[in-house]
C-alpha cells in the first residue's frame, strides 16, 4: 500500500479525553479513531492488525474442530428471560432497544442463550455430539465508565467458542484440547513465553474453577500467585495458601479479658494489647445461604469470599446485618469472637488460626477483647480448619510447600466450564444410546480480540511509538524513499517486495525524511527500509529493525532474501 | 470438512412463520437459522458463502483503490442531529438505546455521518484527496415488517464505500471506476450477463440520477424499462417516456360541458362520455414547494412524482388539500380541469396531452366535464410540455425512438452521488492550492452482501434445493461414501482432494445413500462425488454436476484433474 493512497495521517495528539495509553498510541499512530468513550473505529491499519489476530485465532479454533458461525446482534427478550439474564437487576450492562411493534430487543452482549437455543434444531441424538461452535464478532456492554481504551470497551470484538458434550469426560477432553489451542494462539501472537494458564473462579453456579490466560505484564490488572519453577499460576481470587510459620510461645498463659474501648483496626488493637498481629484473630459474621456463620482468620489476613464459597459449597454469601450480629454476640459490631456463640451459629475457621498459642480474640462483649486464648483450653478445636484467607506475599503454596512468587498479569483469554446451566434452562437435551434423555455439558472459551490488540499495543511500545510483532503488524516493511533517484528505485523495490509476498507500506509522499522515519516508528512497523539517493549510488539500502534497533546495509538481492526469511520466521 | 464434525443438519421444514422462499430454502439446507423476523444466524455453511461474497467484493474494492475500515455500531446522537437524521420523524427506522448515563445512542443504520466526521482528523489539504473508504459490516434497520428473508432484514450485512473528491470531474472519474468494479463483482458472482446498471432516482437533495445494479429475474421487485439492443436500463421511477402515437380526429368539434354526476374513475367517465380513454385528461392539484400547481397527464397515465420533481427542480411535492382545490377550481374534488384556473395556479402538462384533438377535461364545476376541448381554441397551448408521466408498457424511449421492453429486476447494488450534502453539513472542507476553503464532493456505493446471498439462493434453485455458483459455494464437492470399501477409499480421496486445494464437504456419516444425495442437492454443492463399493471395484467414481445434472464416471486421477480445472474455471 502506498501512503499516498492510504487516507490515514499520524496525529500529534490523541483526543484530550482519552486517558488509556493503548488508545492514545493507537489513535496517534492512525490505527483507531474514537467515536465515543469505549467505542472505536478501526482504520485500514487497525483493521489489518485486528484481522491478523482474528485469523490466527480462527485457524487454531478450526484446527481444534471448531465450526465458525455468525450470531445476531439483535436478541429477543423472551429467550433471555428463560435463563433470568434479561432483567436489568440481574444483568446491568445490556444495551436494549425496541422493535416498531414495541417488543424489546437486546443488543448482543454475549451469546450462550442463542447458541443453545439454536442447538434445538440440530441436536437430538448422542450421534450429534460433541459440537464445537465459535464466533468472532462485535459485542456490546453498557459500561458505566469506559476509560481503558481497547482493554474494556462498550463495543469490542470477541472470539467466543461454545462446546457441547455428552458427559463430563468428553467435556474435559475438549476443554483441554481448546486450552492447548489457546497456547498455540499466544505462541503465534509472539507472547507464548509470557502467557500462562491461570486457575480462577468458575462463578457461582459451579464448584469447578475456570482458567484464565494471563500475560505477565507491568500493565497487569490482576495479581497472580506463581509457584516458582512450575507452570502453576493462580489468580489471587482463588489462590490456596498456607501462612508461613511463626514461632509460637512455648507456654500457655491463662486467658484474660481486656478493656479495649474504641480501638479501631487490628493493627492498633495488637499494639495496645502487646500481642503480635500474627497472634490476633479476626471474626466476621456472615450469612452463608442465609445461615448465620462466624468466619475467623488470623488478624493479618482478610476473608476471601470466593474461597469461602468454594470451601463451603454455598451459593450466597453476605455479611450479617448489625441486628443479627448484636443478637448473636451480645455485643456491638467489632467485638465478635468465637467463645460462647449461640449453638445455632456455625463456625468456619481459617487454618492460619490453627497453630496459634496465646492468641487474641473478640470477647463477644462490647469494648472487650480476650488475650491468651488457647485451643482445647478456652475453646474447642474444630474438627476441620479451612483455607478461606486472601493469599498474600510470603504465603506458601500448600501442595508444593513453595513460597509463592507474586506477579501482575493482564487477561488475554479465559475458558469456563458452564456445566448444564444453559442447556438445562433452555431445555436442550440429547437421547443416549438407550433412548434416555440426558443433559448436555457445556463449556465456553473467550478471547477478547480487540482487548488483545490493546494489550499488545500498550505493552509493546516505547517513547517513539508502537512495536508490533511480525505476526500481526499491518505491514512488515515501512519503505521510505528519499530523493529523486531514491524514489525511482523505491518504486521498483516496492513492486518487487510486494510480488515476493512481503507486505510493504510505501511512504511515497513528498515529505521530509525525518517525518517519514517518525511515522515508521510511531506506527511500529517491524522493518524500516530506506532508499535514498546516496544509497542508490552505493547500491545499498538501510534496513532497521524496529524492536532491536539493529541496522543493516544490504544490496537489493540480500534485502529480499533477508526480508523473506525474517518475515516468515 | 467432514459432515460428522459439522453441527448442521438439513431440516424437513422451515419455521412455519417464514414466508420468504430464500429464507425457507436456506434454513432447510442449514445455511441460516432464524433468530427473529428479519434477523438470521449464519451457520458454518452460510458464513462460508457470505465470506466468499465479501471477499470478491473486497478484492474489487481494493483494486479500485478502497481503504477498508470498520465503523462502529454504536452511534452518538449528537452527530446525527447535525444532519437532521436523528429525529424519528425524519428517519423512522433507527434502533435506539441509551448509555447508563442516559445519553441516547443509535444502532448503526448507515455510516455517512461518522465517516465524514472522522475525515476531519485526516483531511485538510487538497493533497489528502481523493479518498475511497469502505466497510463490510452488519447494519440495522427497524423495519415494520420483515418478511423477505435475507432480501430485506432488520440486521443485514452491507458493503458501503464512500468517496471524497476535490471537484466534480474527480468525483465523476471515481464514480465510473467504481461502477466498473461493480460489474467485475457481478461477473465473479456468476451473474455478470444478467446484471445491468440502471438509471434511478438520486433522491431529493440532488438533481443527479443514482445508479442501481439490477439482476434481471422473475423474482424481481422492480420494474425496469430496457431499450432493446442496448445496455440502457431505467428504473420505472425515472423512465423517460413518449406515449405511442394515436390517430386523432381530423376535425375539431366545439367544446361542450357534460353533466357527469357521481362518475368515479377515468375508465367509467370515458365510457359514459363516449371518448376513448387516450383522449381524456387527468388534472391533479399539487403543491410544488408550496406553490399550487395543476398537473395534467393523459387519462391512461399517472403522474410520476419523482419525474415531476426532477422536471421542475422543486424539493417538496404534495397533493393539494381539499380546501385549496375547492377554492382554486370552484368545484368539489374530482372535477379539476385546465380552463379558467386562477392566475396564481401554475400549470404543468405532460407531453402525452400535446397531440390530443377533441379531448376531455374536468370542467372546474362540480358534476361536470368538458368534451371536445382543443388547444388554441378552448385553452392556450403552454410554452412547454413536460415528461412527468409514469412510463408503461408500449411507451417509447424518447432518445432512441425505440419501444421499451419491460423487465423485472432485483437490486443487487447501488451507487449514489451525495454531492456536498454531508461534508458541508458536518463542516469538513479542504484547502485548495491557493489556500482557499473548498467543499468536498462525496459519493456512496452500496452492495447488500446478505441480500445478494438471498437473491442468489432464491433465483438459483430448483425443487431439490439450492444451486450455488462455484465462486461462492461453501464447498466445491460433496463427497458421498457408500459401503465399507467405499468409505475407505473416500477417506483417502478426501485427503487427496483437500491437499489439491479443492474444498470438500465429506458426508462420512452412517446414513442411507438417498439421504446423502438429497442433502447434497438441497445444499446446492456444485459437484457430488460418489464413492461406492461397486465404484471401488470398477475403479471409477461418479461425479454429478448439480446445475446441469451431467454425470461422469472417472478414475481417481481423472477426477482430481477434472475438479482442479472445473473449480478454478
């Protein structure tokens, strides 16, 4: 493509209201244009990157047995009412509209429901399963704020795959196959070595974990717990953890009640009582599926409600209201402990509390805390301790005994077991070999295509602009002509390179060399090739690698060979 | 692709509420799935056809200098208010929604406004023009009824190109270049010999014509006037026409007024008065840009309001209200004539009225008509007669003198001069070489991609199902295996054909041959290849051409050679 035929100009400034670095860079370099907050046009350059990412994903999804389809943006309300995902109180980020007739329609936010509903036409027997279907399309979320550029837009491009399997074993096999395909996608995008499968929450309707694919990055939004020298990465939201050992006192001391009026915060309390914070205990009253429950963790930890849900198997977790707390503890909020709670209050205690000797505990009496509390002496040791704490730096991975490394990651994909939630709700079943009706096990597998583009733009850039990987750069070579003879030879080289299958953006404009060089760098094209009058005389052309800065002076023949190899490697 | 891996099944019945033949066929054959009226999912088969059509269009638009972009579905209200295309009273088929903040957004119906608005970032100088930009995307129209399947959906895929030029000459050149690209698109879709450029209305903001591309078809929705032995096709809405000559009486007779109480319709009136209908005159009172005007055509014609607008250059045409008619004619509605109208009433007379002798005319008196009216005797001959009649069968093309042939056509594309309507309204100009601000001339160029798919499905089909052209069929070959040995050889052939670059849909299911054959025909795959036990023994395989029904028995070697040639021809 000749710059003179490309309508794009690089811009000095991104819109002043654009705060996301990825969007600022992509706007300035001419890849996207801001239509509204979180809503971007993809120009010819941006669309080329987006399509290359799509194509890599498409090829890997096809190789994994996927059937590509195009679902509809317009969605009938009735369908989503069947799964209780229509009401704004249940799903608060629908864009909704109305037909002329007055019937409400939704603007495609996700597509589990229509995919499953459509399957009623195609699935009846065990012979029809398993099925893998995917779509690569724009989706819409009515986000309150949209300040992250392509990382979280109101209109964005997603690849979503959905699989339907006859049983759990079949599902698990497909799930792993698609996880492997995801790894190949990240390899091909040039981020295979820094992208990992991360165990994460599976959501409230399953006891299974989901898996995220996180790229390790300083721009990461998520905290990941990594077991050193392994591929084990766990999202902090579900990271199992063992508190590192602390030396406990050798001798038990008799429990006493201490007057602690108005002391706020576990730190101040520990200080006042002269107890190390690692020997304090935090007791919180919750309602777990409506049952009042005291939940205790060591004072320097917080309760992780996702781990609490997974450990107990409950569906609904909420903090108890003040009246219930007062009734159960006989004290104001802030003094709950574990001793003398009414029998009807369940108790869940984190394993960080188990080894403690002479520890502190709320006294269930306003303005009082107990110190020197001991298991078996002052309160019964529970049959079981749980791991319900929010993991933190220094914690140990229980299965390997290794101390976690804590890193930042940015999500570039996720895969989810949906079990039979949607298939059952929409009444889509299959008949097994004996003719018996069976539930269908479903999985879903997302990659935010535009998000990935934003992540790569933001993470792979420097002060001069973007730095695309060769696999997704809109063009491989930015050809700069300088001078009259330079232009003549550049014209010829442009044709030769293009015929050799190399994608060239040829800056044939009548502009200063400095301006052309700056555009090449801002646009992040992997190679810049300069053909100047002087170069023509010497029979050598300058090839600069955008990423490494390496410069080579090559003859025309060497050039084409070098580029053919580099671009395809 | 193996049928066993494809989730699609052919269906016995389309949904009972689906009335469009194209949708019925495509649903039964497994290409689309109905989500709502006018809203269809494209399955793997349907998407392959759609993508092939897109790719042909994309290649031709690129060759014509187009820059592909992806515009946004979500559209800010403010932008569309600038061109007065937001208000439901102005544009009645928007889908609208709201951001959480309450701001209204539109769901992309068309994209002239955002394209032009975006150009403010990229166009300032004459050096930046001309520009050709296009998009291939889903668009949304809130149609009252949506009963035409893919021919007119609520959600549909369009290719829209927009060009911006410095002046009319530059615009005209680009316009013709794109028209030529359109012809190449239709050639490649296999309908080049039956698709023609048709002159059509350019809309109210221009005196220029637009051009439609119409495929001649019995399913056509439009009536086209064709000048035999030429490429001249004109949409009936703008067809210029000369009424065929009728013999007029030799002698003029004196005008008389006839009592015609309660006679309804020009046919009955002619009969009652004993005057041939071709010597009656219909006078209608209009307001042309608010000016009261009597418009007359010969009684067997109707007024064509588009031609009336183009002939007079007015912007607004509406029938006069009854009060105005009574005031101007002194009579009830139904008795308007041309004699004795007040001076302030303008008169526009169609050229079909010019040659009449002893003709009939409303008397401008309730219950009376005049007969034996004559030019110069009873009323003054106007300085100019117009061509404002609705053309009909038998009419003559004025420029060539040939009698029109009237055919049915279905629109498969259109191109439009937009002049400076949008660029001026959105304040996007360029500076010419002398630094002077100049208006930008715009054109737009549409092809309904999903509509074209529907048209081809509906027109190219028989009682057994679809018949795709090779250029857009989802697969070139439907491979049917019969028997155990047949399956073994078919497995091998499938691999060989696929490796030879031939797209094969391999029916490897354990089904009756008759069912497989029926699916091959319903799906409309160009070639059906059968590999049976018997064929394996004879070393010959049956290849059937879906369109011609021609059957060949070929060896494996002949087969691959034949298919390679056929598929690429």
